[in-house]
């Protein structure tokens, strides 16, 4: 099962990506043959339940998986260069400079005993011709852009002196300060209240539009997707089961899993006494991936043909699935 955005010149093209985690109880196939493409300036959201493989897929792109995870197959082409075939030294030159990353938990990514200035200035100085003073001024400018008050003073603060929302803003500033062509944001609004979530998403939207960077946005929050993404990839059991323009997906989802996800969004008129919609059952055990449609055991519309591997067809000429 593959899904590919039909773009003439893809900035990022993923072909048959497969990621595994080897455990004592068996090999878990977290990403099972995922393919898609991201064009320059395009914002693509990847959605799905916890355990669907979306975060593992995103971390696999730059080989940032922790042990025992590993990329077991496929290609990740950035401007035609296969990241899967690169050495760690070659990847280090790409991480941050060409591909920026905003992680789920900024406190685990920011060193709590190192000033923000030290963490931001060093990556910026990798750009040729920049002095330390110029790099610091650039860092202050980006902190100001992401809404950090009194950026000139705050840049000398330690992360533990900042709130969760400010941590995430610092991470966004770090990711964009080297002016990457692609930003990968992995659950960047988790654990933030809804007001801050909306602010962070609007900030990412505005800054990537301003810089022209493409973005891969990993989330489980469909409400954020609707106001942010150009296209949506829906993942289930390590595979992309539906892909298309955000308006088409929200207006006329075709896969029963996508329809079920959308049905779990509480209605505008819902009250505190209404039962929250839910998808029955649990995701499959990926140590023994199911054959056919992985969603069939939970699907109310399942029938005999669902035991066969499904073939996806293009929604329109801008989204081809084969």
C-alpha cells in the first residue's frame, strides 16, 4: 500500500519506508511501506491514533530513532539525495541546516543547565561567514519572531526559568533559525492548553509561509489540522490509509478509519452529559501485522473482501495513490 503526492519536483520523497523495533517478544513493524512526497512550501499533516506509526515514521526520516528501532527498508529522498544511504556525519550536516525539527517534549530537547543563547547560537554559527555576535543577534531576532517577550534578556535565561509554552517557542525558533527548507514537527502542541496550542500552530503556519519552508506536522488533533494543513495523510497500523487535500478529507473522507476519526470530534452542540464518541476495539498488535485491511476488526462496515489487501486509488490529479 503506497501513497504519493503527485508533485513535479518534490522536496522530500519517501518511498516504501519500513521501520522495525526488535524486542524480546518479537519484531514490531511500526512503519510498513509508507510512501508520500512533500513539495516546497507545502504543509502536510500526519494524523492517527497513538501507536499508528506516525511519530516513528517522522523520526525515521532523519534516522533519529532510539534503540532498538531501525529503518529496515525504503528510501528517503531530500532533493534527490537518499538520507537512508548517508553516513551519520553526512546526516549531521543536514539536520538543523536543511531539515529543522520541533520535538514533542521541548524540555527533553533543551539542556536545562545550558543557557538558551548557547543552545541557539552554535547551530546558527554553522552558516559560513557569521561571527558569534552576528549569530547571537540572529537568535535574538528569531526569539522575538516567535513571541518571546524581552528576547534580548530572555536569551540568557535557562530553560527551567521558562514556561512550557515558551519552551516550545524556543524550539520553533531553533528549528527555523538556520532557515531549513523542511521542518518536521512531532506532536509540537502535546501537553499545552488549547489556547497555547492554537497560538503555536498559527505561529508555525505564519513563519513557514514567510520563509517558504515545507512542513511535516505530526499530530492527533484534527481540529488543529483543519486550520493548518494543505494536505492530510491518515495513518493506521503503520500504513497510510488515506491521503488528500485537507478540505476533501474533512468533507468527504473515504476510508472507514478516517470517517471514524472524524466522528470522534465532539459536535458544537455537545453538552457535558453527552457520551464522547469513540472507535470500538484497539489497534492491532504489530508484532503480527494483520493481512488485508488492518482496520477490519474494528470497522462497522467490514465485509468479506476486507480480508484482501486493499488497493488505494487517487482522489484527484493532485494526489495519486497506487
